[in-house]
C-alpha cells in the first residue's frame, strides 16, 4: 500500500529546491572547487535556479548584498557554500 504525504506548497517548493541544488552540486563540473570567480559564480547561480547576470552580480557586490571576498583591488571570489546559503535566502 502506498503512503500519502500531505505538504504545504511552501514545503514542497523548499523540498524541490533542496533536491535540485543537491543534484546540480553532484553533477557540477567544478565539484572540487570551493571558491568561484565572478563568471563561474554567475554560471553556478544560474544552474541552481537563480537567474542572474554578470552586471547584477557586480551590483550585489557593490551594495554588499551578497557574500564575497576581494583579493587586491579587482579580484572578486565567491564561496560556493556562502552562495548556496544566499540562494536559499533569496528563494524563500
């Protein structure tokens, strides 16, 4: 006999998002990388369901609304873990 599970829409959305992020992370060509450059971060966020352009990501760094690290004056690096956390907050 099959079991029927009842979820709220928000719970189902969250479960689907978590599953998508997990599957995409497993199939990620940069799986071993923990830090991403700006172009890699744009690609990664788009892959996990956050549509974003390079200019929008730059704007988020200027406004300090996304976690990032700066090396020197121009080099910007994003942590995958911090991007995942930021994405989860955006999707709520």
